[in-house]
C-alpha cells in the first residue's frame, strides 16, 4: 500500500535466470513487468536489453563485451579438435577459419605471443591436412589449444578501453559526468560511471557498471529516470557467475 509522503518500494525482481552470452555464464534477476526483454547485439555487446513498456524510454542492459571475450579461442579450438580433418570435406576448413586468433590492438604482450603461437600451429595443421597427414593435423590443433589456454586477461588491462566516453557520441554536450567509483560485483572487481543526459524530453540518468570475471568483461547499463535507478542497482546486486 502506498503511503502519502513515503517513497514507493523498489519492485520485486523476477526469479534469477542464467544467460550464456559467451563462454562464461552470468546469472541475475531480471526486472519485473512492465519491463520486457529484447536481444542485445550491437556496439560490440552480446547480451539482453530490457525496455520498460509504456514508460519514457527507460532501459536496462546486461551484456558481455565481445572485444575481450572474442579474443579467447578455447571454444573455437575445441570445436576444431572435434571436426573431421578429412581433406574431402569443407567442415574442417570452416572450423579452422573460425578458430584463427584476432591480432589487432592487443591488450598485452602475452596476447600477441599467444596469437602468434596459435597462428603458427594452425598454419602447420593446414599444411599437414593438404598432405593428408591427419596425425600431424591433430597434433598441431592440440598445440594451438595449449597456446590458447595460456591467455588470460586482467581487469586492469581491459577496463580503460571499455569505459564510456561522451566524446565518442554524436553530441557530447548532452552528457555531464557525475561520478566514478570502484566497487565489486559478485566478488569481482568493478567500476561504476554516472552521467546525466539532457534530452529534448527532459533529463535522464545514465549509469554503467563494468565488472570482470574469468577473462570476460560484462557491462550493465541503465538509462532512465532517477527514481528507477534503485531497481537497476538491485538487478546488478543479484549478479552471480556460475562455474
């Protein structure tokens, strides 16, 4: 019951769900109705986008930042290892192309070293396959897997590149930075950024939370009214990382 003069309580979240945007699952309790989920596949993000129906354009996003996780090749190399290398089919070549490491703008010297080792092993596997030397193909794919297992990132290595900067938008003058704080989410290191945005329909509040677990950077984002922000904070507080 709403009591005059008291702030309404934050709505109860839905039961927790587990999402597999990437190799590292993430669990959290989604916002309740009238919030509705949509896909989130833009801006280098893979996750879920919630919109408050009948509202003023408020939204909550929870997503994996693919610029980091997309550099890991363990899943792709595991799929390659399970693919028949028979030269008479195209399946292996297709899986080989997917397993090739990214090399642009590396985060660390280790990433460059690992990418070079993976590339060299996959080149040797391709050459061996052309000669129908399937034992060497398997040996070199295993070598690529061993190299990929050495790659790990730290929060400090990846966070600066991921942070939102108003100057990258079409109208930076709309944004006002209001604060940054270091925190933790589900025991993992995290950074929270706060902004206000001046829009024709009025002021909106933007909060971005960046957290890192198991070589994956997740970004939680809220845009909307100030009174709705506690709901977003409640969603972020519900986050956990299943093994």
